C-alpha cells in the first residue's frame, strides 16, 4: 500500500501540468536543506502540507540536500500558514547500470524476488530509503511542522 505522502507527491507532479495558467492562492518562496545525522540528504521528496487543507507544495532535494518547493500549478513557493512536512526517500536513478548485461538483470530479478518473498511490495529498499524513519513519511505522525510566512522562507530540516 502506498503511503499518503507518496500519493501527495505524485499528485502534485501530475497536477503541475494540468494547473498551468491558473492564478491560485498567494504563495511565498520556500527553500531549505534536509540533513540526516548532520549530512546533506539527496533524493528526498519534501512535501509541505498545510494543516488547514490548502494546496500542498513539494520539491526534491539535490545532491547537497537543498530543495525548492513548487505548488500544484508550478509556481515556486507555498501558501502561508502552518504545514506538516512529509519526507520520503526517492531512489536515485542509476546511470551506470548496464541492463543489457544478463548478470545485472539477474541480480535485479533476484533482489525483487527476495523482497516479494518477504511480503514486501515494489523494489527492494535501497540504503537511501532506509535512512528516513517511517513516521516522517506519514502526515499524521510526522513530528515536522513549519510555518510559511509572507516573504522568503528558508528551513533547515534536520533528521537525527
């Protein structure tokens, strides 16, 4: 079963193309840095979900752990107010894998098969996906809450 954070992030990406050209609510620039154990956290989906039900904004961290939020309509920023912050590891795309190599394909199939036998769905977890505690990907359980204010907003998002 997909987590709510994953559904929110995918919905935001899909709605970006649909919502182009609409005025929408006033948003303010939001960027920040996600760190895990004091080190930058790359490939993390960051969603700011307003507690009052207004539209969410999302972004993805770069190699330095830096993210910039975009609204559903593609504007940079987020609506003002308190937001629950949802974090999810996103698998890095491996550009070095040679999928035409039968040994590489066999290893991938074996990992997926082992994951399926253990009752898990989807691809087996990567090291990066193990670094974010599960509560951070659950909007009801995440301990992260930040307030977006008028003007430029810059948030440090430290994960122990």
